[in-house]
C-alpha cells in the first residue's frame, strides 16, 4: 500500500514537472524572433541612431576613429560593373565589425550617397 502511494506521488510530481517544462519551452519559443526578424529590428535601430543624411565623418567619429573592416567606393564605370548585386545596387559601402551584446559579434553596414551621407544601413550576424 505504502509503495503504491509513493509511486503515485512520484508520478504526479513527474507529470507536473513535465507540464512545467513544456510550458517553459513554449514560452521561450514564442519569445524568440527569427534571424530575419532580429536583423530587421537591428536595422531599424541602426537607422534610428544614424538616420539617412548622417555624414560619413560622423559615423567614423562615433565608431571611435577606427577604420571599417571593409570599404568599397563606386567604380569609375559605375556599380553595374561590380560583382555583388547587393552592394552594386547601392552607393558607397562600409562594413564595421563590432560586438552585439555581451556574447555575440555582428557586422554593421552603412551605405552612402555621392555626398558621403547615409542612405541605408544593414545589420548582419557575424557568422553569415
């Protein structure tokens, strides 16, 4: 009799624990955004901090005087001659490598017009 009661108690506790774990997993999954959604949110935030029209010199100053990891200026023959359609469809491009939170890294892209003013920005996971 006593053994049956112990087994029932353990069974109830395990069932309750399993239900809590499933609920916790659902909450975590519901709270996680997709990589594309996160990148879109970060892009919006970049454009809030550095809106279109921000001078390139100000971006360089705000990044502590460091140089971008990647910089590409418009070829004399125009962007149509450049091999990357993503960059080729835009103006001057610079990519910065930087921390994103405590444990991750990212690339931040800024695109400029002929007057060296921001026209767009993009956030990218470092591992992309």
